C-alpha cells in the first residue's frame, strides 16, 4: 500500500469508530478511488481490482 492509501484507510477507520457519526459515504468513496488498480483478493484467493 502507498502512504496515501494507508492514510485514507486510517481516516476511514477512525471515522467508522465514531458511533454517533452517520455512515461516511463520501469518505468511503474517496478511499476506494485511492485504491483503483490495487490488487485485492477474494476469500477464494481470486485477484480483482477496482
């Protein structure tokens, strides 16, 4: 992961820990955008990217 991706994940995690904050749709989308073309793996270890 890049430094920018790690920072985005940390911000999203911190926001999700706040119980009185509504679901951060924009923040989630911004985080996903930072992971474009990043390889993810499914539970069956199949690779995909967004």
